[in-house]
């Protein structure tokens, strides 16, 4: 498992560098659709009218993105993070950020930011850049939230079953359910709730993450993990014997943030699920480049509300 995690991390890094290149010249506080495949639409906050989403479209605060079956959209944030909205999904995106100057560095954000992706239905795969102190990246649903800090993960929510699933491919995640219980999910692990605990992700599920980030026809990691879809073998897959051999070596350090979800949770609320307000946001007025801040998260306890970043 350790070997396959190393291989997957290398592949995800290469994919992330390619996607993050779209963010290099973005203005502070903005997010845009860098890639659109198939039938994808969006609507403005407060509107009931969907319009076709074109690649390169800069999206307003609170936009809802909806993908048809066999379609996806990749959203790039000026923080350097990315989010793939998988087929047959609907999500609401909010993003706020402090001003900055110069190009966006690959793998790290240029200024403090607050990101919230609320899944109405479907799934999202996010590659979160190394965040600054006080930054937050939350993926929520009507039954829970995942707070991340420098992580690659997939989060899904089924409106028909009320089930939320989080699969962490690298880094660490702190997951909170609707009653406020938090659980650490580390690289190579998955959790579903309201029923279920932390389990080891299968090598096939972890290998599916990279392809699912860019292909609307490839099964997602969570689909492979649950058995809902067969696994595919992406190019460059290590030999079967190597991928399942334990070398006894320690897992490589996570240069995208805390080495464990517990560390992230204890680092000034940086994981974004418990007390998400960081030191840079306490008492801050609505600021950043978006001007409107990020509104309260829906149906999650007040501790997951994402406050706006302070401009100072």
C-alpha cells in the first residue's frame, strides 16, 4: 500500500501542475472553469436560470455548477487549488481571498483564502494547494463536511440515500457529521456516513483518482471503492507485485500540509471543520477581492460557517 501511495502521489502531482497552470495569471479572489467536457451549465446565486458553461468562464461568488451524465468541469481557484465537478453533479461554490500581487506559485497559495464547495448531489475531486495559516478549504453536504489543508480527496453525496463519502488519496482530512462528531481520515483511507467508519481504500480506488480528475467516462475512486464501477488501469501503473508490497519504509511526509488530520485539526482551526476561524480572520470585516465574503454553510452546524477573510 505504501508503494502504491507513492506512485499515486507522483501521478497526482503531475496532473495538479498541469491544471494549476491555468491559475497562474488569475486575479485575486477569482475562480474559473478551466476545462469543460460535455454538457455543463451554471446559474448565479438567487437565479433559477441555468446557462451553458464555457471553458475560461470566470464564475461569480455563489455560482451553482451542474454537470450532466458523462460530463465534467474543472474549476481553478486563484489560491492554486482545483476542483473537478464529476458527472451528474450539482455544487455551489464560494471563494474569498486576500489581495496579492504577482503570479500564483504552483502548489502553494499566494494569500489567505476561504473556499467552500457545497455538494447538492454528486461528487467532487479536489487537489488543494498548500494553504497559508488562517486559510480554509471546506467541502460540505447536507449531512457533513470535510475540512482539508493540502490534500487530494474525493467527496460524494447522494441526495437519494443521504450518504456522504470521503476518500483521501494524499494528505489528511478532518470529517464532521451533522451532529458535530469529527473523524480523522488519512491518506489511503475512506469513510461513509451517517453509517460506517474509517476503512482502508483499495489500491484500485486510489489509482482511479488521477484519471477521474480529468475523464468524465472514467469511474470515480468512490465508485471503484464501493464496487459500483469496475476499476480501470491508468497508464504507468506499477507492477502488481510492487503496488501491494510493504517495504517497511515510513510513508513520505506530506508537503501539502499537516502529516495527520489530528495535526491539522489542532493547528489553529486550519482543517476547517471544527472551529474554522483562523487567527487571520478573527473579527475581520468582509473583504478580499470578491467584496462579498463567503456566506454561511448550509445545514451544517455553526462551527462550519466559513467567515470572510479580512483585507488586513
